């Protein structure tokens, strides 16, 4: 099941039900839309830890 901003409310009861019945839970947090922002290769390098890469990439998307 793909849950998006558009179908979140419609899927919520199905998600709750699936969680109640599950033996374990995994969440795919690949942030697939993140490459739509600034040039990823200009912000990160191959030596960054996952935490450093996330911190660098989320900055341009934070709105105050």
C-alpha cells in the first residue's frame, strides 16, 4: 500500500488495523521526493554518515 498526502485519511483505518494485526512493523523512509530540491551531490559527499546526509538534505526543505 502506498500512503500519500492525498490518500492519508482514507488509508488511516486500514493502517491502524494492519498495525494491530502485525507481528512486526517496518517503515520505508527513503524520502523519495528529496532529490527534487537542491543539487544533492553539491550538498553531500560519499564520506557523510547517514545522519550528516539527512541533516544537510533536510535544511533546504524546512520552512519557518
